[in-house]
C-alpha cells in the first residue's frame, strides 16, 4: 500500500512538472508576441476612435466590452462584436489589442466544450471577434460561481468577508477563511445585472423580485455549477486553476433556458497558475494570475478607481502585457496558436456579417 502511495505521488509530481513545462513554454512563446502587440496598439492609438457599425439597420447596444446588434432584417438573431475595451470598477480603463478576437474565440471553444451540459445561443462566427447568436431574453442576473475566496472589487466575496460578513448571497461562510483559500465546495453567488452597478443578491431574492421563477433559478444555477466544474477539470489539465467566473442565461423562443454571452473567458473569469498556487498560498503571497486582476491591482495601488474622478492612464507596457496574457490563456485553454494574421486582416466586416446572417 505504501509503495502504491509513493508511486501515485511520483506520477502526480511528473504530471505537475509536465504541465508546468507546458505553461513555461507558452509564457516564453507569447512574450515573443509583444512587438506585434505594441505595433497593433500604436495603430489603435493613431486610428479612428470609433469604427463604423457592423450593421447599419440595427438596434445597437454598447456594453462594457461588447457591441450588440439586433438587425432589423434578421429578427431571430443577434450579433455580438467583442472589442478591445477594458473595463473594471465600473469604468473604461484602456483598449487592448486582439482582446476581442481572444474573447470571442475562447468563448466559442468553451461553448462547444460544454454544449452537453447546457444548450447555448451560438449559431456562427463570421469574424474572429464576432459571434452570431439566437436572440434570447436575457435574465437580469449574473451567475457568479466561485471555487476560492478572493477578489478586490466591491462585489467580490473576499471584500465582503474581510468586512465581517458571513452570509453572502444567502449562503453562510465559516469563520477563519483567508484570502485566496479554496472553498469547501463551489458556490453560486449571483449579482444583479444593472446598467450602473451590479449588486450581490440571493437566489431567494432573485425569485421574490420576479427576475426569475424558482424553476428557472434552480435550473440555471445547477447548469452554472456543472459548467464551472467542467471548466475547472479542463483548466487543471492545462496547468491552470479556474478560480471564479460569471455566466449569463436567457430564454429562447421555445421557453428553454440557454447559456448566452461569454463562457470562461479571461474577462469573465479568474485564472491562476496551478504549479505555484500551494506554495504561494502557504507563504501568504498572492497567486500568480494571468487574467485582468493584475490591472485591477495596479489601479488600486495608485488611486481609488471607484471614487476618483480622474485616474491615471494605463501605460503601454501594462496594456501590451495584458494583451499577451489574454493570448496566453487562449493558447493554454484551446491548445491552438493565436492567428495574428486572421485577427488583423483587412476584411469587409459588414459584408462578412451580412453574408453569414443571410446564410442562416
């Protein structure tokens, strides 16, 4: 029995070393992309601030990151264009090169990898940063799923916990938890989806306020937890820790609940490097993250991003590093290589979208 235990430990160590080597190789490879990223950033800063619309005859909603078009000629579909806009603390911070293409392609990959767990709204992707989807009625709720207690925003579990709250979103949390600790079980801690500022809310209040029925809440919460567990399993095989994320669901025309918006992207999710998590947690250090949390921390150290009217501009080096991290996560998660040529192609974008919609 002892020999079997030692053998298992050795196998686990070899696997961890193999995953660490893969992550290290991806880190070095993507650092080589920085000149291309800087060139793209220079082009963004020198070009038009606002590109022309993808669809002229359409209702347009401009979100924090996505431009959502509801084309008049195609009432059954919606077009989601992911942009390089970087937001946090309820405000725009920067424009990140290639971010839109990464978000869209990572979402497409996860939508496909989880379609057996939840039906989704994806219909086509005519451009690297554009998704054509079935038009659904979105629930005004974000399903935030967490495997760890962490975060720095006003809605993060750690922020509330360190301020003395032990009941959060209708769930009780024990005494003695420390930042970045793994929770005993994954939890769903929803927030309202509001135009100005999201607020934590319990499942009970979601139902009593009429945002969802009890059956809809139960179904979507269970699907969110199942997708997150699948995501954790796949991320672990890539040398990553999937820490937390947010999902959105909506009602399709036939009344069924479907997964919408984005799935497990670097924007909607927090990822840490697995190989160093235990050691850094044990030493009281912040985990190595490869999501946008480092940008949040940069601003937290220099201003109050919620209250200050003027905040510092993110330097090019920071913006380029954020772009590299987005691309790094894309390559680690999907196992593919980011296609800079495709993402930068001089394409007649409106024509490509029109042709896609006409063919559905």
